[in-house]
């Protein structure tokens, strides 16, 4: 399964809609739709720069949810969309309103890097979102303790997102050496599919990840191609082909 990251509002609204259509045509299993945010601490330079452009285009959480809704309304067979956002924009808008807007837009889930699964904030968000059928995907890192893995395994819905290495997102020359062991540790605490991201930028790397994980998350390499829908669709097809291999 390929989880394809698209930045909402980049290079502009129409361009991000075209990118969503391209990754859907390319066969992505899940679309991770990024919400532009000025303090995106988990994002690497490519996504940060795209986010700055999108913010300048007037995009934030509400606008991203509206974009997702427009796309889903036009494409009944579209893959599920999970919004990648940070906690602060959700708190500003209010958890109940975020959940209600997302459900109306047919958003399937949220990925929130700075939301610990065992925190009171997680309790509040899940109370608002789970009754509306919205999944929350929690992130496991190389530094996650067994207790944290147990918590995120119990509270994640849809899949568990494994951060392959410390640091921010972005393309890297090599995958982290300890990745197979990390995925194995995560699997001890969940029966959900495990998807690996951070640092996966080529078809060759995606193929390596597909040997040990159920899903491959690709972000920066896709965002770099967002202004070229034909090239983006071809790249996604290449990734899907290798990510589906046993």
C-alpha cells in the first residue's frame, strides 16, 4: 500500500486538486493530505517550503478540509484521505468542529505528529472524532518506549505510522539501519497494518520498505512533483508497483 502525501494549497488550490487527482489515478492506497502550518516541526525543507506557499495562498486547516470535501465529492471511488496536521490548529478551531467538518467532507482519518496517544488531549480528540467514524493514526518512533508503543497500538485506527529515523521528513540516501527491528517492535503491540515513512523517496527505497511493512509513506518526493501532474502520476504508479510486491 502506498500512502501518498500531498500538500494542500500548493502550488495553489487548483494545483493541489490536480495533484490529488494524479495520485488517485496513480493508484495510491491512502492520500495523506498535509495542512499548511507555520511551525511544522516534523517536516523537512521541501514540505516546509511548500507549506509556506500554501499559507500565502490562504490555506489552513478549515481550507484543507474544504479541499478534501470538494475532491471526495467529485470522486466517489477516491482512496481514503487522512489529514496530516498539528495539534495547535485543531485546538484553535475546536475538536468537535474539526471532527464535524472532517466527517462532512468524508475525511477518513487524522495523523497528528505532536499528539501523544496517552495524553488528555488525545482523550478529548478521540471523544470528538471516534463517534463520527474518524480514525486517528499515531506515530511510533525509534525512541518509543514499550509503554508508548502499547498505547499507540491500542488507540490507533486504520494503521500505525512508523517514523523510520529521528529528525524531520525528507528524502535520504539510505534507509535507517535499524528499521526492520523497529517495525518488528511495533508489530508486537498492534494487529493493524504498519506503514513506514520519513526518508522514503525513491522506488528502490519503497521496495525495501515493502519487504518489512504493510505500507510505504512518501512525502517530499511527491510534493516536489506537485506542479507536474503527468510526472506525478507516473511516479506514483512506479511507487505503487513496487510497494505492492510481496
